[in-house]
C-alpha cells in the first residue's frame, strides 16, 4: 500500500494587532464570569432581570425614560426609523451615514423610506443645510426624520460639536420632526468632548447606543427614548427576529463593558493619534484633523495588497477602497501592541 507523504499545516502568522475594528475584541475574564453567573429570564416577555437592568442603566445615562436591548446597532437604527416614519417619506442624514452605507438598504426594505443627504464636512452637517433639506411639499417626498451619526464612522470617527447638535435640534423642533442619533460610538464622542453622555443624547428623541464597539461588550445595542416608543419598538424588534429570550448572559457582559469601558476610551484616542502621526511620518496621507477619537483612515495606494501584506506580518487592517485603509483602536490594543504594529506598518 502506498502512503502519501505528509504535508505540513499552513502556518498562521501570530496576530500582533487586530486593527480592523473595535468589534473584534473578545470578552474579558470579568465579562465571562458575569455571563456564567447571570440572572436570566425570557426577555421577549420582559422577564430577564439582567436585560432589564442593562436597559434601565443605558436609559438613565442618556437621560431617557426607557431602553430596549437588541442584537445589533443596525437593528436599533432601523427600528428607530420605523418608529418615526411612514412609507414614502425621506430621512435627512449626513452624507456617508452608516444607516445608508452599511445597513443594506433596510430603511427602504423595511420602512419604505429613502435618504436625503446633506453635506457633512468632517462628518458634521450644518443646521442650515439640514433645514434646507427638509421637504413639506405635496410634490415631493415629505421629510419624516432627521438622523445624525456621532461619532461619524466614514468621516474618520469625528465628533459633532454640542452647539451644532443644539442647532439641528432647533431645526427639528421648528419643522415638527423627530431627531434620531446613531450613537454607535457615542461614548467616544462624550470622551472626546469631556462631557457626560447625556449632554449629547439630550438633544434627541431616540438614541441607538452600541455596546460592542468602543466599550468592548461581546454583543448588542440599546435603543433608548420615551417609554411609549420603546413599547412600539418591542414589536418591530420581534418582526426583525430580535427577540433573544434568555439574553441575560449577554446583557451581563454588556453591563461590565458599560461600567468599565468609558474610562478606557481616552487611551484608545491617544493611541489613534500616535498611529496617525506615525503613518504620516512614514509617508502616508492621513487627514489629522479627522483623527478625533479611535479611528484612523489613511490613503494608501493598492490598499488591498498592502493590507494583505501587513496581515502576513501579523497586523490586520481593513482596506475599504482601492486606496483607503481604516485602522481602529480598542481596549485590547495597548501600548506594546501598538508599538509592534507600528514596526510592521512603517517598515
């Protein structure tokens, strides 16, 4: 009998730093312990004590009446759009908004609405541009909602100043429109502005707060707003398949992230600035004015090939276009890991 020669398994390079996103973090030992000992119940019936505690705590931090836990920020955003709009209406949003770019046309598929974009230099739309985008004419699709994103992912993790938020809320009030916040990284915005979370969220009728990005929870986002809205949101969550039953095992880890994560964000922001400046010094094009939180976009020719070469050396980053690479700092990238990454990225 002839035996085939053995072949060695392919060698997987050691990962020095995973900078693809702040969603790649793994649960900490404290989170795993909380998950193992979580009190649980059927959340679809509203009977999971850990989920109820999480919802109440996020709502309190945001200055809102109530919250609803969901599997993802896409779901919380799309439930909010469904709450506030009617079919055939428009959603005014900043150019490059996540609700359009990365949520797979769900506002049209589920709610029957379409976006109307406003210019947003560095992710910040001017109140007068928002006002000009509002439509009430019988000859055009009426505006049903204004939605903002803070921080603005595609603009580079940029922060909307508080005075701009106040100005856009004034527009919403004058036009009789609800205002929603995609707060996927709103804790990063609060850290950058050195203000309590509620100083940002108080301007909105509903807020989507992601727990699995900057804060490092394994799963989930919370939609907060009026209690009446959250009762309606429960139905939309169920329609989308978001009833997770004994979700307390996830909520318990999210509570750990919620209570410990915000204090770490300033370190992520500092390391992002170090990375950005090192890339500039290595000859890459980075708009340093856009590096305000934990995200760095660099203009790099042949981005896919370059990011693949870095991956072979143990540094992971996302090529998001032919000449664009995104790097995201998070709490599991410390100073030592960043130094190792810089040796690869700037070689």
